[in-house]
């Protein structure tokens, strides 16, 4: 039986409107070109719909696309974000080597949940970039779902 690919995290408003899709791909040496190819592959496999925000991240960097349509297959990310400071605050015992699967997905999910429901100002450089892009305001009060069909 074929396996259906699904996004790692989907963020939608309580009314059901899709706000963001987050994909966790912990490749070493992630760069904008690799991120663009990974996004194109997600579109080709029908994992990524038209969405206001798409965030692709590894433990080192994240890439954000804003209001890019599926037809823009080779659209480069609008922002590159450092992830080290964010993850260190969610993994107080430290990061040794490459994180795998839920080792990275769970702290990312916790971080995004905190952003969606926090009343504090952005702290890290990454959060400040996300705030400036409108991402944090867009997900405020939103519902996060992991691995939805």
C-alpha cells in the first residue's frame, strides 16, 4: 500500500483557513538552493498547497516563503533564519549531532505553539525576523496539527 506524504505541521485559524505549513527536513548544509528543491518536491507530491506561509527548517536554518503560489516552483525563500538559538532554548540539555525525526519535530512544534499563544515580544533573532514578516501575527491564536492527512 503506498504511503501518502503529509506535511509535518499545519497551522490554521479556528475558522479552518490555512495559515502556514511547516516541514522539518534536517539535512546537513541546508542552503537556499536545496530548500527550493525540497519545496518543489513537496509541491510535486501534492504535500504543499497554496498557503500564506511555508516554513522549511533544519536544526541549523529555516527558510520562509511568503504568499508563494504552487506554480512558482522555483521561487527562492523570502527569508533565511538561524535555528540554533531557538532550539537551544527548547533543548536545555544541548544538541549533540544531528537530531532525527521527533527529536527535532517536537521542539519545533512546542516553539510554534508558544509563538501562537504567547503574549511576549519576540526574543531570538529568528523570532524577530518572523515577526517582521507577519508570520507571528498570522499564527496568533491558530491551531497547530502534526502530520495531518
